C-alpha cells in the first residue's frame, strides 16, 4: 500500500461492497485517490455533518464513490468521466505542466496500473 494514501484507503475499507468491486479482476475501474495531506489540511472532512439528519457513513460512502470511475481510463483533455456516484462527473483538463487537472482543483500525480484498471494519486478531493 502507498503510505501517502492510508486515509483514503481507510475510507474505502469501510465499505465491503466497494472493496469487492476493486478486487474483482473482471471489473474495470479507475480510482482517484487523494493523498493524506489533503485530509490533514481539510476543514470539511468527508464524515462532517451539518445536521443530525445527515448520516456520516453515507457522506463517506458518497465521497468514496465520487472518486471511482466505472472503467479503466487513461485521461484525455476535455473528457468528462462518470463516477460511481450517480450524477457526478469528473472533468479532465490538461495542465501547462503536462499533468491533468480534475474538476479544476485536483492535480494528478503518480499513476499506477492495477489488476483491473488504474489509479491516480491526486492532491485534492473531487467533491
């Protein structure tokens, strides 16, 4: 496991069905994983709720789903990728430095191939 992704991985592990999809060799996925520093500097954590009617686990689940695309994807300038969170897209733009910018705020870092797709380290959350 990447040491700078432990916080996001901890969120993933809260949901067995999502882990099962990530482990399924027959399913093709792209994962955008925010690095730990993103969470340590955040004022609005994925589990933060503003009212007693909000479920913190559901907020975390929605957060995780918004960082997973249901296909293995190399990024292309101008594309919009649907995520596992219904109605949520990731807009991809090519930055001046050759890295991609997602939703006008997250820069892609290292990319790794996985058994059933790929994952990108990113320096911000997507929602």
